């Protein structure tokens, strides 16, 4: 199993009734990925976050997330750090989402569900 597949396996399966923010979102220029799931948020390949408030059916979400960074060491996933962030998500027209973490710049991402 590849490292990415192993880390993605840590994310729970998507809920059956998915809201407008739920999905896999990609940065159109550098390929960074955001995995918005009903119960957890995946930031790139290594961070899995728990929401203070879940996205549900909302088209906009402002909440806090507690994140754990995972790495593969000797073939096993190991938590190597944790952090808390303020998360902003907003669904836009045309299959796009606006994403912001803490006070960083807003990032427009496109849906790239596999």
C-alpha cells in the first residue's frame, strides 16, 4: 500500500447524504488537496482534523479544527504533531470552493473527486 493510500485510509468513508462542502478539492496550480468529509477534514497528505462544528448541509462553514499530522515510520502511521486552526470554507458556483486556514490568504480550489 502506498503512503498516500495508507494516510487516506485513516479518513472515514464519506457520509451517504453529502452536503455542498463535502468532497475532494484541488488547488489548480500546485495540486494541493483538501479532503472535506462529514466527520473529518484532511489537509494534504499528512494532516487529519476534527471539526468543532461539522459541515452538514451548509454552503459556508466557519469553525475550529484540531489537527494531527501523520507520517509513515517503519511502515506504520505515527502521529508526529498536532495543531489547532480556524477554518473557513465557502461553496462557490461552478464546482469551486473558497478555503482559508487561520489568517492565511483565501485559496480558490476546484472539485477533483476521484
